[in-house]
């Protein structure tokens, strides 16, 4: 059974690089990856913050949050 | 054919979490992941810096460097 992984981004160049490399590199046998653009899906900012996301791009995997490089602070998306 | 991916760390708690989650989550069909402990393999610090690693944990994937959260600066390992 695959686990849900969520990759939060905001369309920035740093986000796109992390999406294309890291998010797409995850094992599809283990993870069902959802890509969420917080600039377009503002309503999901609160959910991301609850998961511990402070900046994008970030990957939430097995309940742990991993900030990958730095694109933008969450405050810049509100 | 699988591509080489290198995960650099220094044994810190942040490093271990990133290794267990992100490094081990990569698709084994696509990536051959090498785990390098820079505290134990000091001789590879220069190689990591050439790849653009500024802090650990970091993942070098397809020539791009991704810093995952923040454990320690490279300078702290020298």
C-alpha cells in the first residue's frame, strides 16, 4: 500500500527544480505524491502550516516535514 | 539504468530523519543512492562542496543539490 506524500510549492524556480527532481524521484511503489501549488490553492495554506511547513518548496512525508532549499516564506503566499 | 544520487549527512538528528524518510523514499528503479557521512569521510567534504553542498543533510540528484532542512554547516564538519 502506498503512503500519501504531499509536495507543497508556489511555482517559483526553486520549487520547480525540487518538484522535477525530488518529488518525481520518490518511489511510486511506496508513495502516492500529491503536488499542491499554494499560490493557486490558497485554501490549503492552513493545512500546510499545521503540518509544519514554514517555506516552500516542502515535502510532507510520513508525518515529517522536509524543507527543500528555499523558494518563499509561507507569509509571502498569503 | 539507474542514476547515482548522493545523500550527504553528518549523523545529526535532522540528518537521520532526512535519510530515513527522503533518501530511502527515492525510487530504487531510478536511483542508486549512496549515503555519505561527512563526519566519518572527511576526505569527501571537498567533493560535496564542489557539488554545491553548503550544509547537511543534502541530496545531490541529477547534478542539482537540494538542502533538506538544516542540520549543520559544512564549516562545522572541518
